[in-house]
């Protein structure tokens, strides 16, 4: 089945949005920055291809075939990001933008060579799981940094790659996978977290902290 880049983008967006609950047409439109009627029309096309279903109260859902394609696109994206950062030395934000293009055109041969050159990685530079060739993907149970309380000692496990500007900022302040973070204070009224990131004091917004996933350290 030959799909357009737009088709693939919708399948990937549906897969990612479902982690936050029911996938609505409005949510898809907002994520892909299109008008709601355009999203509705695309959903109908994908449904005709038997890649999605759309039912009242259950929203848009991927069929097994649609999910397989979505995971393949996500694998391409995360594998390319890993290659561009680890082999070519690109920054996170630039690698993400490039991967958005490459994910649609990556051939099986190039994918296999990238995977071999990287030693078959299971995580991308942001800590996100890379789907296997068989369409399997690890399910994480980490919590959001935005939910942290004062006195907690944490380690960053993953950061979202949805916002390239935020990606650059996170790397700049060292809030990256593997970084140890001590939460000194969480000030809800100010919308801030007072952190120590690898020993360096940093004030960080609670809102962007929603895109940072952490694990509690039992032995700081």
C-alpha cells in the first residue's frame, strides 16, 4: 500500500495522541495544524483504506494495519534521529527536523544499515523507545517532572521531541536523559520548579516540565 506523507503523518499523530486519551478530530487538527474539516476528510480517506475507525465517543482509532504503519514511521524517525546525533553530531532540534523528512523516504536497505551501524539501539537520543522491526515497542511507566514535589531525587528518562525550541533549551540546561535532578521546591502559584540539575541550580517552568519524564531515585 502506497501512502502519502500526509497519510503517514495522520497515522503517527493518532498513535501519539491516544496516549493522552480519546483521539478527536479537533485534537488531530490542532496537532497537525490543519482546519477541522481537512482532518475530517482525511479520517474518512484513512477509514476507506481500513487504516482507522471513527466511532462516536471512542474517537479515531488505528486498525492493526494502521498501527503497524504508524510504528514503522516512528521507528524510522527515531532511528534517523539517533544516527544524525550520534554519527553526524547534529543537535537535537536540527536532528528532529531532518528526521521529520527522512521518516517518509527511508528505504529498508538504508534503515538496516543505520540500525547495524548504531548497534541496534532501543532508545533514541531523547530516551523514547525505538519500535522493533516486528512492530513491538516498550511501554514506559515513568512520571512527568511537572508532577514532582519538593525533596524528590529523580533521574531523567525521556524528553518529548514535539517542540524543537524546547528540545534546544532542555539540552542547553542539561535536562537530558540520564541527568540527575533534585527538586528543591515546587511553587504552584508561580508555576515553577526549583531544581538542581547535576548540582547546578535551575528554575524551570511547570508547564514545559510536562514534557520531561522521570524516575524516582531510591538511592540519591
